[in-house]
């Protein structure tokens, strides 16, 4: 009888533990942080970075403001801003070595900023041997080492500082890539750079702090990018990458469990995929310019639309129970008991682009209305999603309409003109 009572109590404790565990997991969800000022121009917050659970920074991309929080996103203080700089900017990434020393990269105006007082004041970095045209990725490792890379529209380069940004090295990466988007380091010497070359989306690896690089991944489809990467916390052999593609090709999640020697590729939730973040080998999220959070519990075999978020670019994992992300606003993954008010998601607003006449004969004429300063890559694809040619790379230094004209010595058929800018990719169908 006594053994029966003990057994019953054990079963009850086990059942209650399962219930409480399920309840705890169920409380971890993504939700928008409504305390940060709304992005009224329908562009995204391009980046978010946290040094710990409470201290972090967020970047408005086209609306070019740096925001700081010291309470996990409950309140935000604006710091560096486009209005104070007196010119047009696109803030791309933010990274801090310490609570005081941090950096902001931009895509317009060839500018790179540094702070030594936690973001209260910022100064231009002017002592890089070759001034970067734009900086797409930043990563701070150790106590004083910072890496940067760029740009998605070219040229490909790596910058490095080993003294907290006092001096810099510049490496031309044209031998490896035509554009770099992301740089992620495990320590001061072992790291990865991701982007594209003429044959596909690529990942490069270095074991000696960037002195030499080896290509460890290539998607084999020209025009694709490895847009974001992640090294799994607690297991540095597990790597994830988001491969942005062009329709009708799917975007992809790529994964390696041996430090990048072997890669497994699975279809992502959208073609224009960018953000990726995992808390375990199997549990993670992806999203892009046209989607919010898609969740997988089986390593990317299946995806569930969480119906939260839009226009995602970065997922920043703090720990298994806490993460942040940037998109239409800044998002937080933790207990859902926060007031999100009447927050409304606003998707990306495409460029207004026209091909006239269409069908075309011997000339491809494109007019594009730009609402802000921008960067532009124009590429031509066939109906199967195979890139034929890169037609133009252009810097848009003012808003307004620009027109382009190209010879079109190709057979009759259906083609797609792909337009890649700071705010996304889109394709225009043309017929000859």
C-alpha cells in the first residue's frame, strides 16, 4: 500500500513537471517592441545588437538613426541620426566591443562611424588604408578585434582592427568574391565571410585572422547570396546560413555540423530570404523582405508561419530563452506578457519600375523611381532563373527618376530584370 502511494505521488510530480515545462516553453514567443519609434517610411530596421540581456542598440536603415536601450528594449534613446549629420545615409550595421566602444557601418556616402562613450558621441573613421565604399557586415571578437566586410553590390573587401579601431587593415577580396555581406568570427583568428562570386552564393573561411581564405561553400547559382550566417552557441561546429535566391529558385537554409566541410541545403520559407537564427540544432527561425518569422523544430524540414513580424533582416540570439530581431520594428523573443498595443506591420514598398516598350525589340529601356538615396544592381535572368548578365551597378545619390537603356541581343522569349537595392530585390518580367 505504501509503495502504491509513493508511486502515485511520483506520477503526479512527473505529470505536473511536464505541464509546467510545457507552459514555460509556450510563453517564449516573438513579439514586436512598440517602445522604439515607428518606422514611418516603410523601410526596415536593418540591424540589432546586444552585449547582454539589457544593453543593446538598433539601427534604422533608410531612416538612419541609432537607438540605444539599457533595459532590454523597454525604453530607447536616439543617438547618431541622419538629421544631425545633415546628409542622406543608410545605416546598415551596428557592433560593440565593450559598453563604450562601438561601430556603425553605412551603405551610402562612404562613411564609417565609431564611438568611445557608448554612443553619446560618434566620430568618422578616416584611417582605413582604402576607404570602404560601403560596409555590409561587422563582427567584434575578443577584447579588441573588429572585422568588417562589404559590399553586396561590390567591391568585395575585408577590414580589420586589432586595437579597438585605432588602426585598420584593408584586404581586397576580389580574388574570392564579387560581393560580401556577412562576416562572423569564432575568435580573433577563425572566422567566416559570406556573400557571392560570379558562380553563386559563397562562404569563405580563414584560420589565420584573414591572411588567407578558403572557399568552403558555393551554391552554384549565379546571383544568389549567403546573406546571413550564424555560429550556434555552445557548439562552434554547427553553422547556419541564409541563401537569398531569385525566383523561380527557392531561398535556402544551409547547415554544417563540422565547421563548414559538409553542407546540407533545405528550402527556406521564401526566395528573398535573409534572416536566420537558431537556439538549438533543430529549433530556429528564418525571414526576409517579404516574410516575418517562420519557425522550424526539425532543422528546416518543415516551417510554420508564426504570423509575427515582417521585412526581417537580423535575428540576434542572446541565449536559449532570449533573442532580438530587426525588421519593420525591433522584435523580442521571451515571455509574451508585454503590451504590444495596436502595432501594425508594414511590409516593404517595392520600387516603381517600368520597362517601355514591353514587349521589347533590340533595346531594354527601364525607368525607376527612387524615393531615397540607394545602391542598385541590375541583372538579367531567363525564365528558368538562370542569370544571363549583370547589366549595371549604380549609386543613387538623390531621389527621383532614373532611366537606363541596354542592348538586347537575345532570342525571343520571356526574361526577368532583377533590381537589387538597399531595401530589397524585385523582378520585372519582359518579353521579346
